[in-house]
C-alpha cells in the first residue's frame, strides 16, 4: 500500500513563507502526477498545485505567482514552496499521487496569522 507522508506545515505571518514536502513510500515509474490540494474549514477541497512526471505544473488561481511546486523524482518527493502567504491560505494541505489509483496523505496544517 502506497503511503504519503507530508511535513513542513505550521504557523507563518502574513507575507511569510513555508515549505511543504511529501514523500511517497513507493511510486510506479509510469505515475501520472503528484500534487497538493487544501481544505479550509467549511470549504470544499481545492487544487493548490500539481506537477506531471514530465514536469508540467498547474496551479490553482488563488496561489498563482506565489506558490511553486517541484519534485525530486529520485526520492519520490514533491515540494510546495509557499511565498507571500495570506490568511486565506490557512487550511489543511493534502499531498496526493495519481497513478493507476489515487493516494492521499494525512494532511498537514498551515496557519497564516499575525
């Protein structure tokens, strides 16, 4: 069973930065993509960013220009670099891996507050 483990969440002030990482215990060489969604209290889960095996990235509109997704394929790891954080970025961030099936991490809390 594939397991995804996120790390790097926490508290940051508005305008600050945080970096998230997610390691997959295993990954099919022909996997489709890895990425991040987030869910704030009372809201639906939404796309933050994802990146294909070939390196094509897609971002949700709220984070374009502020967040950057990257991967280390040798280490089955995906990163999310978050800059210029806003209070509305506060949410639980979930890592996922899409191959023949879709796998999700347990989530990591990001809180943006002064």
